[in-house]
C-alpha cells in the first residue's frame, strides 16, 4: 500500500480494510472451519494442552495462534493450507512426546527438572533464587494452601509444569511464621523461647547453642520460633 493511500479520515479502510465487503462473510466461514480444526487438533494433542502448559507446549500454542490467524483473515491464504499446517503441528507435538518417552534426557532438556524449594521446614534460598522466585512469592503460595508456619512443610517442589507440590508435616511444632508482620498481632500464636529461628531461611536451633551464623544461609538475623 502506497503512502498517499493512507488517510486518517478513510473510515471505511480503517474499519473494513481493503478487502471487498463479501470477504467479511468469507472470514466468518474461514473462522468456523479453522476454529473447528483447532478444537479437533487440541483434542488429539491430549489433556495436557488444556492444563498447565510446559515450555514446549506453550511454543506449540503460540504457533497454532499464528496459523489460525493467517488462515482465517488472509484472503491469499487457503484454508486447506492452514489445516495442513495444523496437522503438521499435531504430528510434531505427538512425535516429540514419543521421543521424550523413549529418551528421558530429551524430556529433561525440554522441560527441565523439579526444583526443591523447602526441605524439613527450611527454605533452600539458592534453589529459590535459581527459579527467579522471591521468598514472598513462596510464602504467598503456602498461605494460599492454609499453611502459616514453615515447620508444617516437609517438602515443597516447583514442578516442571510450573505448579507447586507441597507435602505437609502434620506434627505441630514451632517454626518460622510466614504470616505478614502487620497481621501477627491479631493471630493466636505461641512463642517458643527455647528455639531460635533464622529470619532469612527458617533454620531452627536451640537458644544459645551453636554458631550465631546460620549454617544454611549464613545469615546472622535470629528470632523466636512460633507455633500457629
């Protein structure tokens, strides 16, 4: 399109483009066909495509959006060509899943590994840093599960799909409170003055025993353990 053909007052071009009016009806027909083909393709790709997506699956989804958009809106692109590309993506995704099943190292390369974030009620700060998460994000996830003390957490993993797996220790014990400071005064919490908690990672030690440096994160900031 030439520069002289672009005018700010050309309302018809802005609203409908340069395609003839009949292309609006054609776009509706294209949309119905491509939308149906997308539903069938996603159904054949499996239930994982409707849940939390991995990196590889997200790449497929982005590609599907581009394919569908072109086949629905471009008058120079045939519908069959778009459907053919959808089928290619289907076979690619299924083929990659088969190869990942046959070669576990390929699966690890594409999806990564689960990351242990909390072990025995203690934050593994170096692992959390590697994931790009913050302590407050981890605390927010735990509070969303009704957990307000790190001592309740036996293990917490960040899975390759991006979801969190949390294993609870049902035994009541004192630990690091993850309740926001402004809310702690209104909560019914007991303080264990015999235990000290590292305010950085939640590591627990007996009062006046051991080094003043946390062996887990090298912090020197200590506080009393609480039970809630």
